[in-house]
């Protein structure tokens, strides 16, 4: 008689993170959250600077002030330096994040990678489709189809820092991984669809520089004084090649080793990311926002956002397309794979996080500038649409997350409880016999303390009963 077939265990989608992954995500989120607050402040400052009549001229003057070596083709405006120069630092960090996810993080396991990859792809395809349909119906330009496809993780985490402090780490990690995959495809979109001319000599020089960069890394050469000048040369050559210069940043990030070797506590990629991430989140992205978000806002301009097909397509793509795309991609993945949603979460939580991913700022603004480079008026209107759509997405996510906030607090407390005070949350030690021995000793000490207190109270009660004057205990000088 054949043995009964064992049933495979169902894999949990959005389940609890491993302890090392949880620690990495927590560290990354702290930096991104601070960067998101600075990004928000920079965006507000840009709007004020551009819209206060007395300051508007100075904003335009600073934004369009040119400097740099013209002989090398690098005499650029301040706004241009922020978009092409400083954002290369942001994409360098994105490249390291992607490499780490692929070789040491959740994306190294194809089964675990399916969910965020499919969700991110659907979260880019559906907004592009919504934008395209809106403009085909309204007879607008389809050039901006890629504008609503990107999620701004720093801005989204800044919103979370205010409204979702107790959000489970699995949902935070899901949002972070989504943004990493999102950034990868945004980079590919920029490289493929927004390169209209090529200087093959400069492109060949950039490729040679990247080869030298890779060779130095493999030989174990150390020293920032070697890599920083080389990185600047690669960036300059990539800029002059016609391919967007931020591609140089992500290419160098992908070359760093993100796995640890014997005797290493952190890989070189993680170490460099730890050093460069504050520069990216604290300077590069806020400076880009300062010189990209300064659009003139008026009642008529805001009205145009909802009437012009190009701008309406951006708003609908961010608010509706992102939410439906990510939620739908997640549901389809769980439905057609051996996975089930973690019992701690509900589909409403996935929907709320999907709506939060509709906050598109940094990369959306960049793609908007590239898509409508020849039309300054439409570029500003699309930027206003990005800001409007991101604000609506943030407000919608706030309402949805607040509805479940009490449940999030319960999950957060359970996930972070550490009764044995060993620095490791108890949920990660349920299979460790040493943990249960420590807990038994703790409970025994508590039980002994309760027994002592109970004995003292009983003794005090008997003593008090014997001394009550005229009471039952003194009748015939005998206790009752």
C-alpha cells in the first residue's frame, strides 16, 4: 500500500521577516524617514519660494544660474546639476539596495521575489495604462505615460512616520522592496525611452571607466581618493553620451559586492551604502526637490490639473493606477501561487499600502522633465499634477491606515515584546529551548514573589483580626 502523499506547507505572503532582514530594514527605514521629512520640507520651501511674488524672481535666477566647465560639456544650470548630478548619488544607493536584495535579501529566493516583483510591475503597468487611456480619450499627449509609474519611498516613509508608526515590519519591508524594484524599472525606462541621441565615443569611455571601476573592486583596491574621481569621470562621460547620467550611478552601485566573507561583519556594499545613504537622503534628494518642485500654483492652475488630459492622466495614474496595480498584482500572485496572506494581516492592509505607493515624487518629477523637455509650461503643469496626485494618495492612505491603527499597535507590541530582555524579540525565539528555560526562571521568580506577597497579606489579615477591640476574636478572650 502506497504511503499517503504529504501536503506541502503553504507559504505565507507578507509574513514575519527574518531577524537579520528586520534589522536591515529598520536601519534603512530610519534613514529614509529622516530623508523623507527633509524632502517634504524642501518641497514646501520650493513652493513658497516660487509662489511668493517678492521671491519668485530670485528662485528663477538661482535655478537657471549656469556654472561648470563648458569645454567638457558640463556648463549646467543649478536645477540641471541637481537633476543630473546629485540624483546620480540617489541612484547609486538604489543600485546598492537592488544588488543587496538580489544576492542577500528577500529577492535572492525566487519564490519570495515573485510577490514584490509582480506587484511592482503591475504597479507600473496599470498607471501607465490609466495615463494612456486618459490621454487617448481626451486627445492629449501620450509622451508622459511613464510619469505616474514611480513610487517615492522617502516621501512615503515620511508619511508613515506621522500616521503609521505601528505598521508591521512586513508591510514596511514590502513597501521598501516594491520601491527598490520600482526604481530598477524606472531606470530602465529612462535609459530606453528617454535617450534620443548617442555619442558613441563618450559612451565607450563611460563603459571603459565602469570596467576599470569593476576591476579595481575585484582586486580589492581601497581608498575613496581612487573611486570618487573615477566615479566623477564615468558620470561626466555618461552625461555627454546622451544616456541619462543617473545610469552611471546605478551601474556602479550594482558592481559593489553585497555578500559577506569570512571575518566580515558587513559587506563592502552595505558599508558604503551606510556612508552614502545620509548624503543621498539628506542632501541629494532634498536639493533636487528644492529646484524641481517650485511650480507656480494658482486656482486656475490647479483647475487645469483636473481638466487637461496630460495632468489628469498623471493624477489618476498615481491615485487609482498605483493602488489597483499593486493590490491587483499582490492578489493575483497569492491566488495563483502556493501562498496565503499572513494571518496577522488583512487585504485591507495591502490596499492601504498600495494607495501609499501612489506617492510619486522624485523620479516622477525627473521623468516629467524628460518627457516634456520642449514645453516648459506643460512641464510645470505635470509637476503640479505629480504634487497633487501624491497629496491625494497620502491623504487616502492616511484614512485607510488609521482605520486599522488599533490592530497595528497590537501587532507591533507583539512583534517587539522582549520579556527575557536579551535584545531579541520573543517571537523570534519560540523554537529556542534556552528561551523557554529563561522564561520559566522568570515566571518562577514572579510566582515566588506573588507567594511572598500573599503570605504577608494573610499574616497581616490574621494579625489585624486578633486586635479588633470588642470583636468576635475577643469573646471569652479566645479567637472566634
